[in-house]
C-alpha cells in the first residue's frame, strides 16, 4: 500500500488528484467544527443519550464527533445513505427505475439526480427531528430579540444545508479526486476518532493499577492484538477470490486459428465491499434516532422496545447479522447475472470444463456465487458483531470497533486499487505506439 501511494505521488496528474482529495477532506473536517447558531453543544454533549450502547453514539462516530457537538455537518452522510438504500430497493420494485438503471450513463445520472432530491427531503426531516431533540434537552439558546421560529428555521436549515454540502464534497471527489467520495468522507469521519480511542485505551491501562480494575492489564493488550488480527483477516478476505476456469474452443478463420486458450472468471469473496455493513448500520440506527429524538417515558413500553436496538442488546446483534447477510446477497444479485454470464460465454465460444453450455452453465455459476456470497456475508457479519460480543463479555466500550475496522480497511483497499488501476492505464502504451 505504501509503495502504491509513493508511486502514485510521482505522477503529476495523480498527485493533483490526491492533493485535491486531501483538501476536500480538510474542508469536511473544518465544516465538522463550525458551530450552528443558537445551539449549546455543551448541553448536548453532556447528556446521557451518547452512552456506550447508544446508536446515537454510532451516529456520532460516523460524523467524526460533529453530531455530539451540533456543528454544521452534524447529520453527516446518513441522509444520503438512507436515500441510496431507498433508491436501490425501489429499483427492484419499480420497473421504470429498473429500466433507468439499465440505460447506461444517462440512466445513472437520472437516478443520481433523484437520489439527491431524496437526500434533500430526508435532510430536512432529520434536521427537524434533531432540532426537536435538542430543544427537549434544553440545548437550544433563545437569544433576546429573535423569535423562537427564527431560531428553529436557522438551526434546521443549517443542518440540512450541511448534509447537502457533504454530498457535494463527495461528488467533487468522484469527479476530480481519488476513490469513492462518500466513502472517503465516511473514512475521514471515523479515522478522526482514532486518537480518542488510543487515549481511551491508554487511560484504561493506567486505571488497571486501581483496585478492582486489574483485569484491564489483560484486556487492553488483548484488544490491540484482536485489532491487528481483524485487519489482517479483512485484508486477506478482501483479496480472496474463487476462480471459475474457462476454456475457449479453437476456430479457424481463413488460414489462421484463433482461441484455444484457458482463462478464468474471478469471483470475489467480499464482492460487495463495506456497503452491506454501512447500510445495515444506517437502517438499524433509525430506531435509536427515534428514541433519542423523541421524548419517551423511560418506563414505558415504547422506550423498552426501542432499547432493543442499543448496541449492547442481543436483538440488535441478531438483526445486524441478518441485515448484513441480506444486503450482501442484494448487492451481489445486482452485480452478477449468471444467465447473462452464461450467454456471454456461449457467444465467445467459451465453456466451463465439465459443464454444458446454456442453463447448466448459468446454474453452476449461480451455485458458485451463492456459496461465495454466503462465506463473505458470514465473515462480514462475524467481524461486525465480534466486538459487540467481546464488549458484552468484558464490559469494555468497544462495540463500535468491528464496523469501524471494516469501513476503514475496505475504503483504504478500494482507494489503493483505484490508484493502481489509474497507474496501469497510464503505463499502457496502446496500439498506436
């Protein structure tokens, strides 16, 4: 990875793209520190809604701490992620959107435009809910001379505008930067919490000298070891693939013979990347947001049901596991079409050894993809819920660790692969030279 970054930095155009991406991320971090008028972030940060098992704590992690500080980028990319989930599900349910998705670049642009409009609507809805939550907590400052409706308008509009500005920053990285823009912003938000996590582990290790906390002498080194083991496992599984062998038959054209070579179809074990984890986390954060935004009786049945979606609850872990598996299968079904792959092989005189062309080939490819998808989905789910289990056993606040590691490693590998592909294109001479 370091070698790839060093080689990419030597190329002038890639160096400009990398600098541009860094500047956009810098702008994002500045926006995450700009306070919103009429807000008292110290009241919000001191409230009990950001407990270790709270989903609002997860929301705060994705925004790099901007949510707890009620800054301009407090909503983060959650409105965009939610809108993307809705659009991708609607593409399966609504034939018109499915046709748009198959129309190539023009159709994708139309879907992107609809997603942006949906993001705008969700941003205002979430900003309104966030304002109501802050008002209930007493974190809204009513300045003398300004009516209450004016304060509400400024706060809601500022949060919604910040969410749309993040979408624009992500699209700017897509056009002129390196990697996926939204993923890079999500990566920047999570990685900004790294120093705080290191300080927390250090404080826990120091606290081990206190009577009653001696177990931290074993727990803290174990957490560090598990962290590096998880990174290694994610990298290995991300680069793993199942290769389906392909044999192309020979054919004679004039006096020349073509074909006859062997090849393969690579099927990635984690072909959907980190998106199932992001989408599953975003979907499960909705009940926690409702609980935090609403003013529920702590002893009522509604609060009791919504508490099931805390990170420390077993119901959340089970739903998280099944949603990751479901989203993984959903993304794979979009990316791979066994029938189309079998038809393409037959058109190019290619066959899988021992498998007849046509339906047997598509059935074989579907079985292979199904098995590989299950392995990748179970691995993603295990990595995501393992810290939750460890946190429940040890009592340490590390429930967010699995999701963070998957996102950080996945985005890093995707960015490096993007740089490698662009460097390869620049070193390819072409047929005119």
